[in-house]
C-alpha cells in the first residue's frame, strides 16, 4: 500500500486500530509527511481489513489537514463513520509541533459503544462524548436531524449571550454534529429493551444517543486597570436516558437533558465609543457583564399492563445577567437581571386520544406521522426562558 502524504505539522500523530478479528494496526505520521502503516505479525490483512485501513488512512490525512488549516476545521467524519464490523476500534492522538498552532492536541476514540473527541488549543478546550451502547433510544434520521439542529441552536444562543470565540464555537458545533451523526459505527446488537419502545416513545424522546459535551474558552484579562476581571466562556450540556421495567408492558422511560452557561466579558458603553482599556482611569469607560444560565428538561413515561399511564414533561430555563457600568474608572451601576421560567406539561390526554383513534388509511397514517413529528419538536429542550412562556 503506497504511503499517503500529509502536512508535517504534527508530532506523535497516529491511529491505533483493533480489527474485529483481533489484529492490531498502527497508522503513524512520518517526518516527510507520509503515513506509515504497520501491523502485528507477518500475516497479511484480509481484503476487507486492507480496504478499510486504506479508507481510514485517507480519513486520517483529512483530519490532520483540517486541524492544521487556518482557521482550523474539524473533519472527523471519516473516523467517526468507521464500520466496526471490520475495524472494531480506532484511537487517534496528535500533538502540534509548534506552540502557536491553533489546535495543540487532539484525542479521538471510536468503537461500537462510544464516539469521543477531546481538543485543546490556544483558544480553549472541547470535549464531546456520545454513548452508543443503547441503540434502542435512537430515533429516525429525521428525528435525529431535528434534535441536532435544536442542540446547535442552543450552542448559538449561548455563544451570542456569552460572547464566545466564533472559531472555537464552530469547532464545537462540528465536533457535536460529527460525534452524534447517525450511521457509521455498528452496534453489537440491540439492548434488552430495544423492542420495548414504540413510535409514541420515540416521538417524546430526543432521538439522540446520550451525550456529554463541553467547551471552555481560554480566559483573558484585557483590563490592566482591573486584572481580576476576565473575559471567559464555558458551556456544558448532557443527556441521560434510562429504560426500566420487568418487561415491555411494565416499562418506564426517563430522559434528562441539561445545559449550563457561565461567561463574562467587557463591552463598550456605546458603538461610537470603542473599547480601549489601559492603566489610565480615563480609559475605564465600559460594561463588565457576567452571565450564569442553566436549563433542564425532564421527561417521564410509564406503562402499566401495556397501557400508557404517564407522559409528563417538566422544563426549566434560568438566566442571570449581572452588568456593571464603569465611567472614568468608577463603578456607577450594578444591575442584576434574573429571568426564570418553568413549564410542566401533561402529555397523557393528548396521547391517549391519539391511541383511541388509530389511523386506518394511508392519509391518516401520514397525518399521524406529521403529528408525532410536531410533538417531537415541541418537547425538545429550550434554553431561553422566553420560549417557555
């Protein structure tokens, strides 16, 4: 297999692979920019393993080139979508050669139960992990696309409120999208509860595999007059799902999704007065804003003797904005604005009514599909308190 060229801006860059047959394969970046392939033992790889490794080598090059570009971009699709029936696990690790490269380290791991990536760079840190061990909770590709779009909307709202670094947030969005994308890594078989969930359950669940994701921006102190004031941004989100019960007719389902945002930043008093903070008190005319937000969605579904007896959704969204105003170095205003909203929905009557009138024709089945899709979109987490009004 001929070597594949890649930009030599990384050191200790390589991928450790375990095949489904138990073989070990290593891809490593050489000093001349080529990618070397080594296997354990002298026995040749199977045709399927050879083809999958060649494809992964190309994905390795794309990932390295993307992260070394300016601005850096994340291209892990080829790694995340590995067919684990052939290559059961992949582990990429790379470290930058120079101290001024935007991305300093990256660690990606993927197998039949997990996709995870950690990135550290000059701008901050990104950590995304997706749990693929419970395929039963995954919805249709349409549901997953809708849920991913909703999560990315949350990221955009957090970035806007907290003045996040645009390039770092863009990589965070790419990391979440690529780790959460449907398809790719094959699961070893559905869980015990896989056949328990029906279309109604999937309409109420997000459709995504459980995940944890966080972004932490490197804090700076742009005001020499008050070095304890930092421009900072951190955002975390997670989803946890549980399916319980002795059997399908007595099943219980819960799904909890949370977000947290903490940020602080300096801004000018007006667009016509550019921010130029120095040691001179005369330059100290600005707002210093601190943000503390959190949101949670708690879904609970219950069945008794095969009948739906509980379907409730509780959502809360809290925002706190503390804005300090300084004029000529003196604090002249300190205003804290809390905004809190909670919403409880009993979905049982609606769902029971739908069950009493099962669709009989193709048109009615299409209408039911649209109704469930609309219900699905309405139960996704919302982080803005105003949207819960």
